């Protein structure tokens, strides 16, 4: 043991130096990274816990990037990857080639998905799925003889990824500041204004809602509307009941495709297999990634309604779109096993039970801490906000990064969470642990939050 420690410390700092020099990190402040080195270097995981090279263990309160739904260290998934890699690690899906896991996964997804979303185009992740959905939507209209239907409507506060198409649809300013470039013909509508989408023009929010944009631009120029059933990185915003149905109705009325971005919501996160299932809505295209493989393999996909599939399969030239890793056999085998485990272990039912424990925890925090407000949870997709005066609706001064401070206090107590930005500052704390979490572990998260918020309130109240 002593011997191991003595070689480990120099190794960790050596690795940090290599990291600073050679590894440009995604969604990280580059200057801080080269000054400070990596915040943590993960080396192992088990259930809801991740362990670092320095031997410290943390609760993964955000399932890493909202994706490790089945939890860390699942040996069955590791064995599945090993078996498939030993047999056939990779094969092409271009030019009509196929492989067993991809076909089985495609069939399985069609039985799980709502309505007649019965076929899938595989990708390697969420951004690729959303870009693919935009292209498929435009292509579908082109094949229907309506090539002018090209525009895409996304919602304010949405996150759809970082490839040029997905990034343009993303409505978080930092992602636009980075490149400044974007796809043309994308519009951002006010989110979650049900009455407006149902046609109430007297509603003060009408200007800028989806319906308003459709009327202004002309339905004959609009290909699709994309939305997350519950908005994730943009602040964990729940749609009011009836909203998704209202948008579905609007899409039918104006002949526009409904794209559901299920990249976070899919595969049990919200207490139903897919986010849209909470409202009984069937989209025309459904983008999945993350939870499909619980992050054990890089995989995404776009599920297509039969009317779209049937139109596209009439095309007798090359469908000139595809990723090297579309239908990756190992990734698909892992996803199939992940879904089998979700079903066998009734993980989605557990999510529903844990939502209740989490809500109780939020109520406790709100009773004890005057800064805690606006808590919300659908399954294990949850958040709360911090306000200087919640009764009067007065936020903290924007210079106080309240959520960042609370998340840092949690971090000191070995809990990883994520601060998010609202329209009043960085005051949203997001919580989305692995779906296999148990009651005692949810309570542990609440207890750490309790201590962290106490420290914050002592400083600022
Ligand atoms: N859509 C949503 C809703 C997401 O949350 C994300 C990732 N956070 C993406 C798309 C992009 O997925 P990826 O990072 O796999 O490209």
C-alpha cells in the first residue's frame, strides 16, 4: 500500500502536466485548465460512485453527462462489449452491408418507441442525431415535392448539441459565441406557451411563439419543429401539461414535422421509457443517444415514423448521408444489453419511486432554506433554483454565482452536480443521478445539499 502511494502521487501530477499540454478539453475554460490542470481524473466507477486517481470517491449526481443511466461499472455491459469485439468489433453499414446487433437493436427500438416510429438511422451521438433529423426532414419534404420546406424552429433555452446544425438550434448564447457561425433558416420560439400554440392571439406571449413564427414565415417554408420534451442543459425546464399536445396539433395543422430530442429524456430518465410518453405524444422523428447505451458505447439514432420511412425508401439513388460508425456492431450490442437490463431490473419503475424520494428531499430543503425555490423533477431529471428573496421573486445579484457556489460546496463533500444558467443568472442546480440509485443514496444527496446550502446562506443572507 505504502509503495503504491509513493508511486501514485508523482504519476498523478505527471499525468496532469501531460493533460495540460496535450489534451484540449470540451466545454471547459481553456485558460483555467492549463493553469490548474484537470479538476479530477476519473479511474473507476461503481453504481452511482466514481473514483479518481487520487483515491477519492464521488457521488455522480448528474450521471456524468446525463447519460450513465444504468450506473458505473456494469460488468454485463463490459462482457457484452468484449464478446462482440472479439467476434466482430466493427463493420460497415454503407452500401447495403449490415450486421446482427444493428438489426436487432433497430427492431427492439421500434417495439419500444411510441406509435409507428418503426425504423432508425444510427449515428454516434446526440448532435449527429439532430443534424440527421434536420436533413431527413428536409429530404422528406423534397421527396414530397415541397423543397421549400427547409426552415427549422427550435425553442429558447434549448440544447441540441454542437455540430453546426445542432448548435444553431441550441439556444444557449455561449455556444454561439464560440464559433459565431451557424446554419441559416433556424428560428427560436418562446418555450412552453400552450395557449399561444393553441391559437390564443390575445395571450401576451403570442409574439415569438411557434405559431407566430409559422404564420410569419409561412408553413410552406418550414420543415420541422425540434424540442426536448423536458429541456435539459438549458435549465431543466418542464413543459406545462398540454404543451407537447398543443405543438403536435399545430404541426398537424400546418403540415410540419415534429422532432423530439430525446437525447436526455430517452430510456427512462423521466420515469417513462421516452419523455414524450409522459404526454402521449408521438413525434415524426425522434432523436436518441446518451441513455441508449448508458454511455458505455458512443451511439445515437433517429427514429422515423412510417410515413417518412416509406417515402424515403422510394428514393432510388444513394442516400448520401452516413457516419463511419452508423450501426457500429459493438455499440449496438452494448445498447441492446443496456435495454435488456433496464427492462429486466425494472429500472424505469425505480425512477418513478426515486422521484418521490427526491421531491420529499426538495420539500425538506425548501422548508429549511429560504433561498431554495422552483424545485422540479420528472423522474430523475430535476433541479431547483436559488433566490435572494423567493417570496418577492428577487434573484441574487448576477455577480453572485449562487448555483456554482452551492455546487462547489457539494463537490467539497464528494458530490458532483451541475450549475445551470437561468434568465436571472447562474442560479439553477441540476440533479440527475444514475437511474439505479436507491432511497438511501437519494437521501445522502439531499443531506449534502442541505450542508452546502447552509454554507452558502451563511455567506450571503
Ligand atoms: N440533445 C440534447 C437534449 C442533449 O442534452 C445533448 C447533450 N447534452 C445533445 C443533444 C448532444 O449530444 P452529443 O453531446 O452526444 O452530441
